[in-house]
C-alpha cells in the first residue's frame, strides 16, 4: 500500500473505500448512506479510527475534531499494521484449492 497522502478520509463507508483507508492508516469520517456504511461506521468507531455523522451535521467543529483527535492516528496505524500482516489472496487461494480438489495441477472432477 502506498503511503497516505492525506490526514483523513470523508466517505460513505463502502466495502472498497473503508479498507483502502484502513490500509493507508488514516482517520475516517463516515457519512453512511446504506447498510454497509452504517456497519463500517460502527466498526471504525469501535476501533477508534473514525467517526460517523450525517451529511447535514458536518460542520467546522466536527472536522476540527477529526483532524486534531490525538488517539485516532495511533489507532489507525495499529489497524494499518494489522491489515498489512494479513495473508494475501495469493497465499490463501492455493491452500483452499487443495482440499477443494480444484488445485491447478488436477483435472476438474466430473459427475458420475
């Protein structure tokens, strides 16, 4: 993951945007609009890496808090490091293919 080029992200809490921000180790302000956004906001708040708001409630005080909270960068760095330590799909898929009988070196099974 390239280094972060921002201090915080303001986003909808989607399943692509949220992990990208976690991998970059930045603070989050989630303005959820759908079910996954609300769940992402809950998880980010629980981990201490973000906040949630409605778009109508965003004001200068909220943004100032997002940018100056001393605990969020530490928590964001911890989550970034945890994410970086996870196995990649390239590592996991071959291990899953073997017991499933779909490893590339085997012919596909046919129905009897």
